[in-house]
């Protein structure tokens, strides 16, 4: 595990507002981190197959919960409302949405 109990290579979100829930807070936090946010939502139990991104992703769970399965071993990282991380480019991950669904906001860096 890396900082703040996150599995490597995830990085804690770069601010001190951990746990501050809601879309407005997530949007403000992402903009303060220098990225333009966009929102997406999923219903309970929805899944994302393992994949990678060419860019670094900054992500915050605004409402609900989602569990990311990180790396080839699929190490779990559960995010609840107000929690986030930085996902380095090229990091393999999958996800399973929690029982109440989720809304997440994210932004990307090259």
C-alpha cells in the first residue's frame, strides 16, 4: 500500500479536503488541482472491465461509492463520497460501483 492506505501506484488526492462530499466540492477540488472536471454516474453494481489510460486521472467520488481494482492483482481501493486519488497514466484498473450507485468527477493530465 502507498500513502493514505491506497494501493500502489495510486497517489492521495493533492489537497486537505478528504471526505468533503458532493459534486460542487469535487468540481472545486479538481479545478484547484489544475484540471477541468467532468462528471459521470453509474447504478448499483455496474462494472468497468480492466483497462488503462494514456493520461493521469485525478478522480473524486462525489456521491455513493465505488471500488477500484488496481494493478494486475486487482488490489481493491474503495472510495466513498468525498474521497479521491490520482491514477498515474498506464495503471491497469477495473471498477465495481457500490450498492447505492455513484457519481464521480475526474480530470486528466498528460
